[in-house]
C-alpha cells in the first residue's frame, strides 16, 4: 500500500491534471475516474448540485465494463434526486458530511436514509461498501457529490485513511470543478447571445452536439490507435469547440435566423457568413482551444464532396481566395481531408441534432428517418469512415440525447 507521502504527492499531481481540463463534462468524468483510482474503488458516481436538486451526471463500473465487448461503454439512466435525508447522496448534500457505509444492505433502522436496490436488481451488480463525499468550494457550498463503491483491495471496506484521502481529493477536485463551472457559464453566456437571435441555438442543443461529437471522435480515435493521453486531451478541446460551432450567428440578422420558411438564395448567402463571422472571433490563436474552435466554426458546413461552404475564403472579407473562385462567384469548397477532423465530426453531430429536434420551420423527425438520411450522406455530405463510427457508437449517441432532453425528476437514488 502506498504510504501517506506518496498518496499526498499523487493528490498534488492530480490537482495539476484536473486544473488543465477546461470542459465541465470531461472534468466530471475525470474526477470520478481518479477518485476511484486513488482508493481502489470498483465503481462510482458523481452528481452535480443545482439549487435543491442533485443531477446524476456520470457513473463508472469496472465489473460491468469488463462484461461488455471491447470499445463499448456502459449505458446508464439519467435522473435527478432531491436534496433531503432519504437517499445517501441527498443526505450528504444536505448535511455536508462524508458518509462511509461498510454494507448498504445492512443499515441501522434509526438512520433516515435508505439505499435504493434498483440498480443492483437491474444489472445484477452487488453494491456493498459505499463512501459518499461532498464536493465543496472555499465558501463551504456543496457543488456536487462524489460516491465510490466496493474497494477492490484490503478488507473490502473503505478505511478511515481512505476517508481522509477522499476528503483531500474532494477539496482539490472542487477547485477545478468550480473553475470549470465558471467557464461553462461563460460559454453559455456567449451562446445565449446567439440564442437571443436564433431560438434554435439553445444550451440543450449545443450540449447535445458537443456530446455527440465527443463520443464520435473517441470511437474514431480508438480505431486509429491514438494514445489515451491524446484522446483525453482532444475530447476536452473538441467539446468546447463543438459547443461554440454556431456562435457566429450572433452577426446574422434575426429576420433571417427566425424566418419560419426556407431561405431565398440571397438570404442563404447571408446565412452562410456565420461560419466566417464565428471563425474571426478565434483567429488569433492563444491556445489549442482557440485553434480548434476556429477550425470548427469555419468548416462545420463543408461537405465531403466539396459542395459545402464557405469554401476557401479570406477570413476578413469572406470572399474567395485568389485562384479558388468558381464561375458563380462562390469559393471552391473544401473536400475530404482538406476539412479538419473536428469539423467533419461536428458536421455529423450538428445535422443529427437538427433532424432529431423541432425547429421553427420543421417538426422533429423520427429516428429511423434521421438515421437513413445520415447513412445516405456517407461519401457525399459526410466522411464515410466517421459515419461508420457514428453507427458503431449509436447507443452512446442516444444516451447523450436523453441526457440533454431536459427530463424531469425520478425517484431513482443511491
């Protein structure tokens, strides 16, 4: 077993790692993974607090993961629970104190909380030892709840040393979490400015597109043998770029954005400029995030067959670069690998969400019709290899769609 100094040194390194992650969702996954790792837990969950509600955000389970085919991920339910004394997570959020239970099936009848057996019954998993820790900021406010299950070493219960380690880890993770929440809010404020002009550009839409893009990229990256470190880094960068893919719409007239019918040729030409307008906001690269967002905002409407837009243009003017003007005055489109990978990924994610949801000019399509259209676009509108990846991770795509569907409260809880 690692000694105390080694553990503390490890926690310091984890703090550095977590503070390098910008996106909230990617950070939550990483916090949960590292919390499990630091106390050798088989499984765990993480919740985010919003007023008096806890939103179940991510779960991980090594035992169940090993039962899946290579490359597949666990599909989990999305739910919320009230902050009260009835559930383990709700009790910890309300009390602000760590709760370490050696066996959740043997609870003292005098305690107010209860353990829900729904997950175990549904999956065949056997929960036993559970340690639940509040994630608090410097003011003592509870930001969320971290829960780890079933230690895989030692006495199969979480020790007082594990409690201390988890509390230290939670304080470090909470700093990164509060920073990521602030950044997410800033991005959403930027996007809300576009939402004021375009009612389709909602927080749910951009989170779905970002979530689809990350799942699609990860499947592609594993297939291509990209290292785990690079995948983790790129997931963070891509998610932020995907969230901002349509931010350039803030520069387009609301008479066009809110038009209930189809665009005229002139209106469509104006609409196309949102790609260039968005790219201009990020053209002076200060980070990988700026560069990725520049590429995505500019290129997410390019097509695999070269018939997309804006084509090869001068960012400042939106006009074709010399030698790339077509007879109709438009710019020659980019095609195949000329289109950056992240933009090819976001293109699929954006179209899937647009077809799957209601817009001012259409109702949501049924999934079979959406999937048929996506499949028909392989090799013309979309990168055919990425379409194969899309269908290979379709279950996770559906999970993301459900997660950001603004679902109501359920009674599932642990």
